[in-house]
C-alpha cells in the first residue's frame, strides 16, 4: 500500500477531532498560511 500525501486546509485542521483517521492522509502537509490563520484567528476573535 502506498502512503497517501495530502495538503490539509485550515477547515480540515479545525475539524480534525471529528474526522476518522482513514479520512486523513498518512503524510499530511500544512501550509504556512494555515498555521498563520490558526495562530491569528483566536487573537482577532478575542479582540472583537
């Protein structure tokens, strides 16, 4: 069986707890923009 490689979008990272492990690639990749959105999002929400 070959390894599945996939790019995880921000919405997928947020929903990880509700996803089945079979839905997630065996080698997930995350872009820098996803990390930035996840880091800044709570700060912006708290300021609103």
